[in-house]
């Protein structure tokens, strides 16, 4: 025999607890989004072909509370006012090319960036469908990344508003680099579209770059 009164009490208990469960779920989601993980979509071609327009990436917002960004990582950061297309806040996504103290020179005889005396091969730089590869930079420069700041570049160099483009245009090294406190987090995986899902690992070409002197 089914105890209908007991079943009714259980259903009543569930409905009484449901609002609290929903509140807890919302709080957890807000905390995770604010402090741990966040999704971002790619609005431009500046990181092609690593990231394509409308790709969705997952960003680890916690990692840089425990260590500083490394060369080669793809990161999201709050764009300085002189980088923005308007007055509203904007988040940019680029690759870390230089960390504090790095000397970056463009370019060697093979048109490669030179970081701390090491010529950097960049297999991720954009190439067109007919095989034409972007230059590491169309304009020469020779800089040392300031303390507490990062030199950021898009993989699609000819279509990227980045540290190189800002420095060549304005000659302001501080304005061309990103302060560590503007960094939102590290993009570590493409999760959408499903057919493009992949980890955003650091190319091993950065392993050979020596520390700044």
C-alpha cells in the first residue's frame, strides 16, 4: 500500500526547498563567473587562424592570482582607453609575446622577432589560403618591456590592434603595453563550435627564449 500522506509530505518539502536550491545555484554560478571561469566569444579576425570569428573560449580567471603570465599564452585583458574603438569598456584577446624586462627587436634577417637575443619562430602567425604568411611586423621596433607590463600581439599581424601597432603609431611604450592588473585571465580552450574544440597550449617555440638579463 502506498502511503499517500508521506508522498505528499515529500512533494511539499521539495517545493519548499526549491527556491533555496535555485538561490544556491545562482550564487555558485555568479561566483564561478566572477572569480574562476568565464566564456568569451571572438568578435574579430585579429587572432586568426588560432581563433576564428564567433569561436567561444573558456578563460581561467584564477590562474594569475598564483603566478604571472607566460610568453605564448593567449590571454583576455581589459583594453586601455587608447586601444578602444569607443568609450565603453572592451576586452581584448591576444598572445603574450613579451614579459617584463624582455627586449624585443624586429626583426632579424629572416624577418623574425628577436627576444632577449633569441630569434623566435612563430608557427601560429596567420597565413592566407594561398599560403602568404603575415610578417612578424611590418614596421621595425626595438623595445624593453616595462616592469609590471606585457607586450601583446595578435596572430593575424596585419589585422591586429596590439602592442606593436600602438607603439609604432604613438611611440608610447607604456601606452602600448598592458599592466598586469588589467589581465582578466588565460584563454585555455576553444569549446565552440564543437568541431573546433581544442586546447590553447603554449607553442614550444617559446621554450628556447632566455630570461631577460
